[in-house]
């Protein structure tokens, strides 16, 4: 019973935390229109999350998990209401920014919480996040493309979903005493003078640590020093695979179109939504296979994803695939690579990190995927318009149509 509750709780955490992020990206073409780069939505959806993850290792361990859960509920629900009722792009961007902060806070919080439970909790979280992609993209496609609801109505309905995080935390997740007061380093900002066990602290540093500015500077240096060992083996491959796949999703896939009569869609915007759904299906399958498919060479999926990016760009410039179904297969393969990289990175990190350092390490590595997505958003803001303009000049104006 305990194990099943742990699995269920973390699967729901992963599902709900990532669900709204996926829905917002699926709704990008409806939120900004066909002529505005979809990377604008991606930027608003990822930059606040990245900035939070970048700063979190310096203070997040001092914030209780219970308080984080309630902040998550407020940011997610309020953000979705603003997006739903917003009449202009700038107002909608504000709602997306709030939801982005919630996504970053949720990912760090729940990944760190896996440190207190069985390894199964990490696999459940990964599977849940993969399920979020599939469920979110499919729900948006179902309600808008198939059932004909407006994007506003769909987003408004989904605004109530975050309450399930609070319910799961209180009624499904087995109690663990440390969650109320997460572990912290012993008095890092106060009383460092008597803490002679801290490594690499010489007498001169300890003598001056009473000065608050010295204490803060020392703390920042020590935190950066703790982050660096994870940069090449874990953060590098995760950054690369996310950068490549989100360049495909937001910068290239909106231009991977054929004449409407050659595609099984009623509108060109349906192709973008379907691509996102197939991508999320691939992510879900690969993230759910963490206990079956083990990849220790973490740069392998990254290299394959970069190759996939160039194949998609070439398809946009000079079509080499025969039909849209081949493109759908390529997008599905992209999702498989992305999910595989994610689950194996955190699995390897958990296995090769000391238990006392694991909670901190997971929080640090979490910033690398957001950094990759942020880089993709910056590049895609130029890439998509360039590809679309090139296609229009060469008699393929479909990317400018809805």
C-alpha cells in the first residue's frame, strides 16, 4: 500500500505540474496567431522558470515543502485565469509568466522530494511528466480541433486542475517527517565560525565570516563550487537535447506543412497541434520506460536529437519526406529521444551521487533543461520567421495560413 501510494502521488505530481505547461505550448498558435513566432509563447513559458531554477539552489532548501505546494496552487490557477480572460497578447503573457514560475517551482520541489522516498518515486515522476505531455496535448486537440471549443474555454476548464496537487499532497502522499522542514546545511549563513567541518574553509575565511557580506559571498561561492561537478556529465547532455527538440517544436515544426488537401486536417493550425501531441506521446513512452531502457552514455540521445533538428530544418527548406505521415513519425521519434534523455539523466544522477548531496544535485541539474529551452526560444524567434519567409518566396505560403 505504501509503495502504491508513493507511485500514485508522484505520478500525479508529474502529470499536473507539467500539464499546464504543455497546454500553453499547444495553444501557442491560438494565443499569438499564425504570423507571430510561436517562440514568443515559449519564451514567456520558460524564462521565468529558468530564472527561478537558476537561483533556487541558493535558497530553496530553506522553504518548506508545504508552503511551496500552496504557492504552486496560487500561481497555476491565477495564471490560467489571466490567460483565459486576457484580451491582448501582453496580458496573456503575464498569465503565462505566472504559470512558468509555478512549473519551475514544482519541478524542483517534486524532484527533491523523491530523495525522501524509494527510487520508484523518481520513475513515477518521470512517467507522470511524460503523461502530462500526452494528456495535455491530446486534451487541447480534442477540445479545440475535434469538439470545437474555443481556446479560451479550454484553458478556463483546465484552470481547476492544480487543486489536485494539494489534495494529493495531503491525502495520498505517505507522511515523511522531513518534508515540513527540508534538510538544510547546518547554519551556513550563521555560526559558520564554529562549523569547522565545512570543507575548504581556512582560518582567514572563518575569521571574516561574521560580516554579512562576507558570509553571503562565501555562501554563493560554495554553492557554485557544489554545482560545477554536475555541469559536464549531467547538465550538458540535458541542455543539448532540450535545446534541439524545442527548436524543432517551436521554430521548425510550424513550417513542416503540405497542401491542406494532402493532410488529414481541416485547418493548417491542426497540423501544429497534432505534431505536439505526437511529440508528447513519444516523451510519455520513453519517460515511462526508465526501468527498462537504461542509457549510461547520456550524450548519445543529445547527438541524435541535434541530427534530428538538422533533418527537420532540411525538410522545411527542401522537402525530402514524401508526406505528412513521415513528418509525424519524425516528430514522434523526437519525443522518444527527449524523454529517454530526461529519465536516464536523473536516474544516473541518483545512482552516482552521495545521499547527503542528492537533494541539492537534483535541484541543480533541473536548471539545465530550462536553459536549453530558453536557448531554443531565442533562436526560434528568428528561425521560424526565416523559414516561413523562405517558403512563401518559393510558392509554399502555408505557414502563413490558419
